[in-house]
C-alpha cells in the first residue's frame, strides 16, 4: 500500500489536477478571507472557516473524479485488478493520497490566522477545533467522491455525481425539516429504508434467499418496534436525516468542542463508503 500511496500522490503533481485543485481551493478561500476578514477588519476566523464548506462542494469533485473513472477509460484498471495485492489496499492507497493532498492544501491556509495574529487576539482552541473538523469532514467527502468515481468511466460524470451527493449531504438537515412527522409517514419511511437495503443486498449478492431473509428481518424489526412503542416512528424521517447530516456534526468543531461521537461518525462514514468502493471494484473483477 505505501507504493500505491506514493504513486497516487505523485500523480497529482505529474498531471495538472493537483495544481488545479490547490489553486482553485486557495484562490476561493483567499477571496473569502480577504473579503470577510481583511476588508471587514474582523478577527472571527472560525466563521471564515465555516464558510469554506461551500468550497468543499466545488473542489472535492475535482480531486476524486479521476480516481477510478480514468483507470476504466484508459483500461489500466485491469492492471490494478490483477495486481498481487487486495483491492482494499488499492482503494485505501488512492483515498490516503487524496486525503494527503487535501490536508496539505488545508495546511497552507494556516497562513491566514498567522497574519491575523499580528493584529488581533485569536481563539486558538476554536481555530484548532475547526481545522480538525474540516479534516474529518474532508475525509468523508473524499470517500464519497471515490465511491462515485468507481461507478463510471467518465470523469465529468464522476464529478457531477460527486457534487450531487455532496449537495445532498449539505442540505440533508434542511430537508429533514420538511418531512411529515406522523407515525404513518415514519412507518412508510422505515419500509423505504428496508426496501433500499434489500435492493442493495440483492444487487451485491444476486441471491434471492439473502434478499428475502433481509426483507423478512426488516419487517419483523419494524413490526416489533411498532408494537413496543409506535411513538418511535414520530418524525422518523426528519430525525434520521438530521442524524446522518455531516454538516450538523461539524457545527460543534468551530466552537472548540471535539465530540468523540462526531469523530467516530466521520471515520465510520469514510470507512463505509470505502467499503462500498471495494465491493464495487471486487464485483467488477469477477464480472
């Protein structure tokens, strides 16, 4: 895996992609910093960092769009699939390379608070917490982008799909406020989740018995919870959307609060989509 990581990381600087990513990120963040802090004569650096989430939506697709789609287009993915190493190592190497470039770019923005520190008193705990939150949020976004890249041969298609998925995560908390709150709507939402899980299991295994067992267990669980306490289904959709929201969990970091639950969630989110990517590549290997 170290060799794969080195190869992928250096490839960002052999091609223009790494320079484009860093240039766009630093250009937009520099404009935000100049307008929000320098011209406005504000020392609230944490608010500036919070505004960078929008930049994430724009630049992460640039970072991840070629990860697997370019390999497929050039037919070099066959070399990876026949390499004497697990697919999980290939996925992890690409992920860590993209994460390292992102961390390097984020570290460059450390110049901004250094400039402010000469003219104002900064809250170091809040700034450090925000940077830590950005790192974990970025890792989640990158894992989602790599998964999207594994689904298509087109770099443009991978970038558009990544942007759409990231946009959904950005507005998920907002959308949760518009979902119905009745018990019936909660039951329907739970049935929808079970159906999606069953479809994914069938698509991954092509096994009707496995899908049937999963559907039966899902219905039993829903029925049991309804009999025990049907109030659990009140506003189930909204509560689920808010629980899965990446942005809502990030809101604690700018306050200097490092919640272990949020960090574990970001790590689990990244691991889940890297797992899905690995399964997708494995499926292609044996198809």
